[in-house]
């Protein structure tokens, strides 16, 4: 059974419909100010931040850490997984 991940927080959902119907606590506009966004990349053993190259074993762990090269400024946003 496939799982679908949120690009912002890494939460897993059983369907895209479930994923896109729930507010995301790590949404870029603020906690719960937008819906989860589907991560469109493939399942990987390590995920890489598209801004700085930091890696982690899960999207949830990667996106939980502020990024020093985030476009909004140093530590003003979280890591974002590359596709």
C-alpha cells in the first residue's frame, strides 16, 4: 500500500485526498494556515535539503530543522526536501 508524504512536515497519509484535506503544522504561512503539500519525489533512504544540502533519513526529520540557507534568511525557514 503506497503512502504519501507532506513536503512541509513529512507526515504520511494513505491517500492524496487525505493529505490535502488537513492543515499542516509546518506550513510556510504559519502553523495550520494552509494544507499539507504532496511531496512529489520518490521514496529515498536519505532526503537532501534543496537549499543547503543537509541530509536526513526522513522528510519529517529533515523539515523539523531550521535551514541556514533558507531564502527567507538564516534559520527563518525549515529545510525543504529536493525532489
